[in-house]
């Protein structure tokens, strides 16, 4: 899925290897579509952790939270029970909102199974005021 973005060639990214558990399957014996968002979240969290960014720990060290406002998914090839796959997360933008691109592919064959994108914004708490940009310290940590 080609997308226009301001992503730099050296944008931070991470790959997380996982294996499909039985409880993620639907009655057709493929991964239920909603579970791909869970895989995205695992990779997104690992990416933020690798960069020293805790977007979810605002309680004590920041007055901001970063809700996901949009997610898109393109299903290309189904994942099945015990498939070993990699979910790659890459920062595509972090100036006005945090945009993370995702790619899920099978380890054995390299087959791309899923592509996606998640968008998050900064919200000042407790006012619940939407910021028109990502705070400078977070932007810098995310490479923007």
C-alpha cells in the first residue's frame, strides 16, 4: 500500500516476531480481522519503547495523552494458526500527529499479509484540548 507521507528514509522502525495462537482464529480458521490491530499495537508499543517514548504514561510525567484517532488496514494474505510472522512498525510522521505504518509478513516466505496505518494526536489533560502539533520532546524522540 503506497501512501504519501513525509517519512524520512531513516525513519525509526522495529520488527516484532510473533506466532498466531489458536484463540486468534475465526470460524474459517484464519486470523479474525480485529486481531491485526492487536498485532499493530504490540509493534507500536515496542517501537515507542525502543525510542524511550512513553505515550501512555502521561499520568506522572506529562499533561498529554495520545489517543488513536484513525486506523486503516489492507488485508492481503490470511494468517493461519501457528504462522510465524513479523509485524514491522515505522514512524511516518510526528509533527502534527503521530503516524505509524505497519507491515505484517510471514517469516518463512516473506509474503506480505497485511499493511496498515495508525494515527494519534496529542490531547492536553485534564482540559481534553486537542493540540495542533506533537510536543517538541516527543517529536524529537520520534525522529522529527
